[in-house]
């Protein structure tokens, strides 16, 4: 497209590995960049690529990257739970900010797990962070699991029975479990036909589920990984930057799981997208990007 912002790609060395990144628009001019943190843990940047549109509409450069173990970054399928930690991904983010030369001024947008990671970054009060968008993220995994249990009660009885059977038997890799899981996902993850960028991300998880299975579990609602007890609720008052909280009316990140962000962060506002579930940036793309653009414009 004529006049479209230039896209550059590269790798940031990190602890003997490589973090792949993509920058839309020039980093050396214009407003402070927006760095996008994808979800999972174990997803890829693909499904949140719509935020790159902000570079064209606002002139703000947008940085995407694949977190270690995922996508185009180094894969480490032999590493165990002691390796895949919140601290690892915080260090990787800091390394990328330094590598790109933007640590002195940047905005963060984290979606799902990315919002959890963004909040963990923000409570440390980094000097260069100017604002944070927390999109479709729980403030604690126990709250997430309680919400998921409630949403599962509304599934067709035969679907819930299939999920429960395979979870009890630890056969969640079966095609039957995957089909039943998709019923939940079509209600509470993405309610429109999955565009290619969403399908690519889920295909990437299937190809290498190391990070997702270790930290989360076999599905969005059966969380048995290392994050199952994670919470940031008691630390949210340490966040000093303005925060925009986003969620969907049908979101698996239900209001009870999201509300602590809005109530405990000193400068936070919350927007719920009425036609969306877990991906307003896909399901209500234009409205979601406009909300984020307006928030960033005032920072």
C-alpha cells in the first residue's frame, strides 16, 4: 500500500537465544512507541497484529515480538518449569526495550497473559513506561478459574461432559477434547469466524505447546500449569502510570477477574466491548483501535 509505514524485522540477542521482533513505522521520530505483548503464555504475535494499524492512523510506531519459546524466537522444548517463569519474560522485555533503544520512553499494551506481564512490569515502576493498556487479562488466576467454571456451566451438557471426562482421564490431547474445547472458544475467545492471524497463532501453539502447557495447561479453562496460583491484586496500587483496561462482554476474562485492575490501580479506566469476547481487537477491530488510539493520544 502506497504510504504505508515501513516494517522492519530483526532479532534481539537474549541469554544465548534470540527474540524476534517486528517494528511498524520509524522508531527514531514521532510519538513514543507502543510495544505489544501477546498472550498465552505460548501464543505468538500474529493474532494481535491488528494493533500495527495504529502506526498508519496515528504515526506512532508499534513493536510486536514473539516471546521466547514461541513463533520466530528461539524454541526450547527441553526446558522445564524452572525455566519458564514470569521473571524470564520480564527480563526478555527489558532486554528488547534496551536493544531497540526505547527504554527511556514507551507505552505497553498487553493482551491476556500479555496484560498480566505488562502489569508485572508496571508494578516495578520502570522510568520509561508512560502508560499501559491491559486487554482481556485477569488480575489473578484463581479469579480466572472461578469465572471459567461459571462459563462452563452454560455449555451444552454433552460438551461439558466430554471436557470433564478427558480432564479426569488426563487425555486432553484427544480430538474429542479439542472439538469440545472449540465450543467454549467460539463463545468466549473469538465469536467471529477466526481470521488467518488468529488461526496461525493457535496452529503455532499446537506445533510447539511447551510454554503454554508448562505455564497454563491444556486449554484456556483447565489451568494446571505454574501460573495457576498467580495473582497481582495486592501489588496493583504500585502502578503509577495511566492504565486503560479493556474486556469483552462475553470474555473468558469475566468482569470479576478484571475488576481489580480498574478498582486498585490509582489511574485506571475500563471499557467493555459489548459485541466481543476475548479479542475485541479482532471482533470489534475499528472500535477497539480507536479506543486505544484516543487513550495514547492523551499521554
